[in-house]
C-alpha cells in the first residue's frame, strides 16, 4: 500500500483530511454558446457549455411535455499523462449519463416542451474527481444559459486513503487509495442526485464519507453562487 499520509496526518499535497483542493470558477467564458463556465478543481481544468433549448434531432426523441437533456462528458487527448484516445470510451459514456441524471432534477424540464438542451463538458486536464467538477461546471453553464432551474447541482467526492476518510481525492489518492465516493447534491432541495462508490467502506466509514462529501458539496455550492454573482451582479464585465 502506498503511503498517502504523513506521520502528521497530512496528504501528499499538504492538505488535511477534510480539506478541498484550491477551486476557481468562472461563468460565461464561451461567447458562442448559450451558457458556459470554466472550473479549476485542483489540477482539473474543465469547460462546460450549453446550447438550447433547440429543436430535437432525431425527431422521434421529442417529448411533448418536456425538454430532453443531451449530455456529453469528454476528455481531450491532452487531458491525461499519456495521450488519451479522442473517441468516447465506455467510461465517458457512463459519466455522460450520470452527469445528465445529476442535472435533470434541478431543471424545470416542463418549461421547454419539444426541445433539447445540449450540455457539453470538455475536460482539458484531469486529476481525479473530474465527474464532480464536471457536473458542477455544467450546472453553472445551465444557469448562465438562463435555463429555469429549481436549484444548482453541486458535486464533490470523498474517499478513503490509508484507512482514513478524506475529502476530494486527487488522481494519485484515487488510484492508490481504498475507496472513492463521488457525490452531487441539490443543496436547497436537499436531494442527492449522484452517488457512486468505487472501493470498500465499513458502514461507519460510509456514513463519515457521505457527511464529508456533503459538506464539500455545500462549499462548492457557495463558490457556484459567488461565480454567478460575479458575472451577473459583480464588477466583472458581462
Ligand atoms: P473521476 O475523474 O471522476 O475521478 P475516475 O475515477 O474514473 O473519474 O478517474 C480518475 C482519474 O483517472 C481521472 O480524473 C483521470 O485523471 C484519470 N483517468 C481516467 N481515465 C483515464 C484514461 N483513459 N487515461 C489516463 N488517465 C485517465
């Protein structure tokens, strides 16, 4: 087992067990999209962009009473240490689906019948936790696009390294650690819309990791609110 914690309980990057990586968010970074955002979550660098609501293609996918969400999570070939095949992998197909499912309950889909809302998540650089950072960025891009929403979706993972529950694992901790629990919540509606588990937890550890991930999501949510305020009510040029 790799040593991921120092004798003083610090992680390889100096963080405490309950500490997030440095996070930056910006809303409205792509002029040509209806809405967009950029997020840095530690070394993850991700752009999200939204088009729509637009006509549905193919037509048979149209829902008469609501919009459909089409979501694509994609890692660029230069996002990882070795060149990633640009073709969508099974992992990216799975993450596209779970991000869509994490976003949908926040969107008032019935306000946009017979339309499609397209959500694109491009991972420019990845370092573990990219699905949580991706869903967070996508929710900001939807808000920036002016899509009617009940809440934002905020994502953050917790996990277990060297037998200890820890917040927001990076890639090394994810690979060498014992467990990873990615999560996304609707903070005001108090709903969990994404929850996955890779690895093993005891019942007690699971409860502790769930609580920690939820606290992380709440911190991420505050940053999302601030990023939206910066664009729409702040000093930055719109
Ligand atoms: P997440 O990014 O949501 O934690 P995973 O746990 O599947 O998703 O992946 C952890 C990390 O492993 C990713 O953030 C990325 O840095 C790395 N990774 C994933 N897929 C590949 C790949 N095909 N090639 C190289 N690195 C990858």
